[in-house]
C-alpha cells in the first residue's frame, strides 16, 4: 500500500537526430542539385535559346547560381 510506481523516462536524442536529419537533407540537396537540377537547367537553357524563347533561357540561366549555391552549401555541410 502506498507504493509509487516510477516509469522510466524516455531518453531524448534530439541533438543526434537533428544532426542526422540535417546530414540526410544536405545529401539529398547535393545529389539533386549536382546530378539533376544543374544539368537540367543547362540543357533546358540551351534548348530554349535555340528555339527562340529567350526569356525562358534567361530564367534557366538565372536559376543556375541559386542551384549552385545550394549545392555548394550542402556539400560544405557534408
């Protein structure tokens, strides 16, 4: 009578999980930026330039520095 049951408190690994999730996110951004988004923007930019759609070609060329910056930041984090 009068006994108190103490349940074990769950351990928090929030820092490790956050670091692992950030590393996974950076790896995904790097792979997508380097192998998919960058080459795709280059190919579409050339394609739009040769089919007389200069505004679309400029948009593709304008997005390249943003993709390269995100890819470079993700690679630096890895």
